[in-house]
C-alpha cells in the first residue's frame, strides 16, 4: 500500500450492538468504505456475544486490512455490571486487532464528539448528521451505533499528527507496559 493511503477501522463496542465503520484516506481525503453494526441481542450468553465480537472484528481486519483501529472507550456509568460488559466487549475487539498486529488507539466518547462536531456534548444524531455531510452518506442507518463506530475512525483521522493524549497499543507488550495496574501476578 502506498504511504499516501491508509484504511482506518472505527469501533463502538457494545454487547447488544457493536457499531463499526471503515474509511479510506488518500491524499488527505476521506472516503467511506463501509458502515454497519453487529447485532448481538439474539445471543443470551455473554461469552457467545464476545466470541462474535472477536470473530467479526477479525473478519473486518482480514477483509479490509486496516492500517489503524480507533475504538471508543467505555464511558463511566453508574452500573458496574454494564461497565464490566462494555469493557469486555472493547477488550475482545482490541484483542482481535492486537492478534493481527494492527495499532489501536482509544478515544473517549467526548473526544470523538468534539472531533466530529466541535462539541463534546453533541448528540448521536448531531454526530451522524455531521458524518453524513463529511462523507457524503446518502442515507443514515436506522441504528446510530454504526455512525458511532464510523465517528471513531474519522476522529482518529482528524487527530493524526497531534500530540497523543489517548492510549495507543500496537502489541501485547505495549499494552502490558502501559497498563501495569491491569496485570495480575501469580
């Protein structure tokens, strides 16, 4: 692949719906490759949902060969069980990227909204409308989880070359070295 071209996979992890979007960047111009979601409601078992997230992420990597993955970090809510499930969903998506040695950058929901709309408090609808304008999307999807995943990819494109304030991992070793508090010694 020439150095003026790159593909970015954006993921909005979830255990009910995982939204994702892929953009191709060539000579500084973005082009939408795909935007969709993985429906997980039909699976009752949480572990089966995680397997589907891993498999779908790996499938996207094998099909599109992204140069980068941008993933939305779980937001801090009051429900600890929901946070745990979201963290697991994000973790298996990240594991698929790390397995294929694709560099991953994590962005907070506020940072993604700020990059797309200029406001960290923008609604999902405002983010979707701005993406529609930026990427000439003819029709927005019914569920906005897909545009949330796409927003992570576009946020990453807009933030390239800027000082890093988010976490980036390109191998398990990097992840472990940047997160010593998450390692349990036995």
